[in-house]
């Protein structure tokens, strides 16, 4: 995969103000509506399909996740970015890249730390994904430009952010202890550069315990680029199935651990 907008690629040498300004440019370039080359309703949990039975007409969905490597002083100095591309029930390709970390972790500026490592891994893919799923935020972001939005716009590929915690925004209902399939809108609040009431994404309940004494938290799903908020939530739920995380992201998470040297 190659960059369509090199001018918007993350640059760790920028000042914080310049990074935030670039994020606003990314949000302005992002398309938070469906612009997909496939019908989203054709997607379902890949584990439900027997290996080898993937339909060639199914879209290629790639999950992206990262782990980190430390130096002799115990400091994180490299990122291992993993990508797993799937079509139906088949894994088509697994790739990873190990690259230096050029920026510290700063809330809201994650893509300037992890974006270039992710682009390095995506460059190794020999297939062209129809959709990218990121372990991180998309439009649920202070400037509507989380890592899924940043990477989606730079590559001009439909992208979705799937986060385990809520970065910003306000759920319209209580999110705790909800049944599987529940989707609760997350609206912009005063911390977000968006009009009040803008639906940034959804809290999506993909799995739940049967026991009344414990519960599984929802995922916070938001469009990155060329996907609407409702479609992003539906896709995350359809691809989760037997696990909390959508299967391409779950496998990328496993690959990011297994590939460590």
C-alpha cells in the first residue's frame, strides 16, 4: 500500500501546535460517510466460515495493531506494527514491521508516534485491502482525527477505529452491562472540535457474560475515513462474533505479540 496524501503523513518533528493543526486538516479531508466498494451487510464473523471457503467476492479486511520493544534501559524505543489481511474465513497475509519510535506518547497525538510504523507495515502487504480496522480511535477524537482517520486519509482507504476506552465524547445512554448487539451513540461534547450533537461513533457491545456479577465493557467504534458511523458500528459487531474484538484486529493483536524477536 502506498500513500495518497504524503503531505498529511505523520511527522514527529512538528511542534504540538503543528501536529494539532495537521489533524484539523486531516479531519477536513476525511469522509465520514459510506464510500465503500462492497456491501457492508455481506460481512460476517470470519470464524463462522470454514477455512478455504472464502468467497472471492468478499472484501479484503485488514486488521492493524502494535506492540512495543524496549532497549537495555527498559525504555520503549521501537514499534512492532502487525497487519493481518482476511477475506471471508481465510487469512490471506500476515506482515509486520519493526521501526524506531520517534515521538513520546501524548494523548490525542497517537498517530504521530505510531503512524509511520503502521505505514511501514502496510507497505509490505501484497494485497489491497478494501477496509482497514485499527486498534484505536477514528472520529472519536478531540480533533476528529484519531489514528484510523489519519491513516485512512493518508492511504485513501476506508478505515474504522475500534478502541477499548473512550477518548472523548458523551454516550447518550449508560454503557455498562448491556446486552450483545447494543449500539449507543457517542456525541461530541465540549472537548471535541465538532458541533454539539455530532455523532462521532458508537459504544458497541460485541460480547457479554451470562453472569449478573460481572460484565464486559463495550468497544468504542468510530469511522476513520469513507465509512459512516452507523456502518462502522455494524461492521465491528458483524466481525466480532465469538470474541470481543473484530477478528482481523484480534489476529493482528496476536501477530504483534508472536512476531516479537
